């Protein structure tokens, strides 16, 4: 039986590879110019710390795991609580503070002193190049894209499908004033209809002064790519958002590395860190943090309150869907870190962060 499963895994991997090559699914990358900070060589970006090289054997082993390893409790057996939002709800919020809403996975909505900002908006049913196959949402977004007010800024951390969603961008392009993206990601946005003069591309450590204060793009330990042959041709990173009163950090995706401490020293302390806590595994530990490492990253960043993100919406790994929450709670208590775990769609302000709530656990 195991031999049959292994054979099916290898054949499936081969068929999928041929299928993707024939469809020519890959990022549309423009010529990259003026890279000052991020390591860039041979038309590819690189991390500041070495990654474990991924060989064909490694990929084959991963496919074998995918088809043969029994996944346990990777989809919720509870109805995930989601607070429905309307445009009226958002417009009723005051313009004199920073309001925050966790929409799902790593998607965040901010009302930043009157301006609406979206971070990594993914509203599609699947985090995939196809809507008939791939990781499917556990819950619907709290609000439809069409119901959002005019968006002042959309911030993208990198071009993976669970962070850069073509269908969402195509809805947003007519109602968004400005897209802030890593170098190279502008190629896809322009191909999807976004006007070039509405896009600002960022190198690591690059800053942009805004009406509210400052936005900066900082390093992470990750990679990029949307198909066959486009690996690492666009940049990846994290976002720092500062106002005269507040300081936020959004991690995007990353393995644990020394860059968090460097960011904390340069831009910290942070009132709130939104740190990747989910989709981790022993086979890719250098590009996605374990929950214990996520807590350490928060400490390195000099964060005051940590909100775990990159969880609760898609099945992207082999661990149970609630494991990121269970482990980050345990570690935060051990390290005396203040944790905030708001339900999706709940509106809160930077001055009134919700306390720890174990919404992912079944009711007694």
C-alpha cells in the first residue's frame, strides 16, 4: 500500500509540474533597478542569512509526505466566530485614532486616523492560482470587498497566493489610491490593471513619509514566487507603520532570524506586533517560524502587545488548525508576553487592544 502511495505522489508531482509549465503560471516581473539594500544577484533576491537549499529530493520527499502522512484536525470542528462588518460600521469609527480589524489569515484592515489601509488582502475562497483546487477558507471575510469604502493604501508583503490575491486586487484597483509593494511585485499589479503611477515599490529599509507619519519596508527571512521559474525574482519583507502616537509591525512571512532584533533597534518599541504564527513545519523551519520563535521575534522587536496572524483561515501545513494558538498562548505566558487574539471582524483601537480570548476552543 505504501509503495502505491509513493508512486501516486511522484506521478502527481510530475503531472502538476507539467501542467503549471504548460499554463505558464508565474509572476510577471519587470526589470529590477536600483536595489540598494536587499541582496540581489543573478536576477534573484536573497536572504541575509543562508537558507537550507531545497533539492529535487527534498521536494519529492515533501510530496510523499503530502500524499502519505495522515493529517489530523487540520480543519476546524467548530464554527469560527466572525463579526460581520458593513461600510456604515467603518464610517462610524472616529478619525482621531488607529482602528484595527483582523479579516482572516494575514489580511488586516486599518482605519488610520481617517484613512483606510489594507494589508495583504486575500478575499478569495482559495489561496491558490485556481479557485477549484487548493487551500479553501475556513470562514468568509467579515466584509465583502465591494462594500469597503475607498482604500487609501494597500500594502503587500510578498507575492505568495495567500498574501497577494489577483481577484482581490482586480476589485480593489478602482477603489484604491496607492499600492505599496516589494520590488518586482509591481509587474503583476500592472498586468492586472493597476496604473503604474498608483504603485510605490520598496527595497528593504526604504521609507515613505505619509500624512499619518511613516511607512517602512524591512527584511524578513523568506522567499517569493507564484509559479514555475519565477522563484525569488521579486522581493519579500515586513511593514513598519508609525504615526506620531503609534507604532505597528506587520511581519509578513518569515523564518526566525537576526533581522527582527535589527528592526526593533531601528524602529521599536512597537505598540502592537502582528507576527506570523502558523503554517510551520520541520521541513521549512527556515522560512516559517515555530510559535515559540514568533514570541521571540516579538521580544526582539521590542513589542508591547503581540497579535498572532497567518492562522485560522487556511490549511497550509501538517499541524492542527488550532496548534498555532495553543502553542503561542503557552509560550507567551512562559515569557510574560501580552497576547491579543481578537475574533475575525472585531474592531479595536490601538489604545484598547482586546485581551486574550480562546475563541478557537470548543464551548464547554
